[in-house]
């Protein structure tokens, strides 16, 4: 993790903001990343011992996001959500999170869709919700839908 990330956590905490950091990856590194974040938040990072004052829960059990032509299914522990009836429930789920957690996205689906936004990581946003700001940072975001990793999904009521 970059120092700026830890500074961001400290700043958001100092400002009294309610927030979540949701790590999304195609890789198998989430358990290790989440454990490292827990250690940092317990004050074990040598350059950021004050992170122990940032009281954020860390969910060490990553979830999965699986995609098909019909729906997106999200599972985390015993929780299971599907977009069969629309995207609003999933948007609300992500918007209500606090602390740190992670989800492993569906790389095979992205590959089967020629690495385009159609098979990319679903990213739920509501441009009319001024209280919640979902932000996606990824090294494979492109301006061209044919080779970007993000699939924006706007839930309707």
C-alpha cells in the first residue's frame, strides 16, 4: 500500500466520515491484503503507528462476484445478492458498507468478453445519490469501452 492510502484513511477518520474501502481484484491476493490492512490498523505499520486510532472493521473473508448474461451474483459468507430483479439492492449493499473488505471478481467472464466493459468489473453508481460516492481505481480503466475493466451499472428504482 502506498503511504498516500494510509494518509487518506487517517484523514477520513479525522473528518468523522463514514466510509468503506472495498478491494476488488481478479487475483487470489485478497486474504493477504486484508490481513496486512488489519495489522496496519492495529498499529503494526512502522511508519503509521497512529492507524490504530482509525477504528475500522476489517472483514477478512473476501466475497465473490460472478457474472453471466442474465445477472451478477455477489456472495460473501452466508450473504447472497443477485441482480435478477435489478441493480438497486446491490448498489444499496455496497453503499451501506463500512470498514474494509474485498471481493474477487470474475476474470474468466472478462476474458470471454474480449476484456471489454461488457465483461468488466460491475461498478454500481447512482448519479442522483449525493450522499454516496463510489470511486473505482484500477490500472486497466480505459476511455474506450472495448478494452476497459469497468462496467458501470446505474440502478433504477
